[in-house]
C-alpha cells in the first residue's frame, strides 16, 4: 500500500519515517494513568465528604469508574499539547475536508446498515427478540440519546484515534503495519479494570495505593479480562475505521460511520432483548460479543481492502500518464 503524504505528520514526505509520535503517545497513555490517580482520588474524597451516607448518584459509583473518567479527562487536557507537537493546528490539518454533507450522509448510512445487518443475523438465529413492551416515549428518548451519543462519541474518538493516534503510527511505519498496530492499541484501550474492585473497602480508606493498583489493573486488563471475541471485534472496528479514512481522506466519513454505529446500537438496539438461544457465535444485544460480528466486520474489511487497492491502482495509473 502506498503512503499518502497528507496523513504523515511533521511535514514528512512519503519516504520519511519518524517514531516521535509513538513516544508522544506513550506520554499520553502513561501520563493520563498517573494523573488520573491524583484527580480521581481528589474527586472521590470530595464527593464522599459531602455525601458520607452515599445517597447520591455520584457517591454510588465505584472508584474504578472515577478513575476511568479521570483518565479520559487527563487525556483531554494533554491532547492540545500533542496536537501542537504534531503540527495539527486546524480542523483541516486534523482531516476534516470537503465535501461534508454527501460524505457524512453516505457513511452514516453505511454505519447504520452495518449494525442492522448484525442485528438481522442475530435475530434470524433467535439470539435476540423484540421487547414485549416498549413505550413510545421511551423509544423517542432512546433515539434522542442515541443521536447525541453518536455525535459526541463519533466526533471525539475519531479526532483522537484517526486524526492523531493512527497518523502517529502511519508516520512511524508502513501503512498496513500502522493499521494493524493502531487497531491493536485501539482495542487494548477498550479493556478496563473491573468496576467491582474495592467494593468492600470503606470510601474513606481508599487512598494512593488503591489508585496505583487500579492504574496497574487498567494496564493489565487485556490479560486479566481477556475476551477473544471482544478483542477481535474491536480490532476489526479499528481496521474498518482506518480503511474509511484512507479511502475518503476525510475524517467526516469516520465521524459519520462511527456515529451511525453508536446511533443504531443505542437507538434501535434498545428495542431488543437477549434470548436463551444466544451463544458465542450469535452474540447478544451488546453486539461486540459474538463471532457473527467478527464475520460481518471481516467481510467489510475485505470489501474496503479491494476498494483501497483499486483506488491506489487508479491513482498510480494517472501518475504514469501525467
């Protein structure tokens, strides 16, 4: 696969490579974990100081949840520095280009249809069924939340993972290894420390050592909470999103595709419930927990690979005649 100069960082040409971005990525990853120890403990003790009986919503959340939210808050705080270091100083530099409307609408439909196909297969295998009672008000509320979640998650994750992280790998190595390595990293980040940790420990006794323990548990979560089907599904999701970025050279395609997935899972998926017939192949309403999802994603990876190959062959042919 031929590299595209618009995706390399630091103004490097397609023949130049630099691992600088990977060192910055390591700074982001480990720096956010260390920072989250302090931030999460401060937030945890403030909440429990004002709500010692744990009657409120926040006080009832387990400490690992605080740590995970604090970690992503620290990532947000460190991101401007990383974008500046990588010379990404505008929306265009991130990857947002024209056309917007046609690209976004087309790729949103792709994402919507992908999840519908997954649900259709799972439904045909009797692993999920429509809920017996679903109020119109609840359905409309789910759609509203699904639209908001789709936009926010799609926009944030694609700016970070495709606009920055993927390009760090892309600048450090050849395209296919970059896609594989960044998809592995993307999948690893979806494994978290158990939310039931420290349940038996009184809130006031949770301290620095516990925070460090959760940080180490987060790093080791891939091993301690290993789930091959989930790992394979999220890895292939990363590959599909990287392919979409390389096919279109437009981050709006990624945002729309990701938003289409989230919208369909949270909006349409809420209409279904898992049955007793669900198994390791079919998966459940969670979507990313069965081999059927892996099969569907592999099919799209294959199709997108052929599109990418055809696009690059056409581009090479044009260059030969100019």
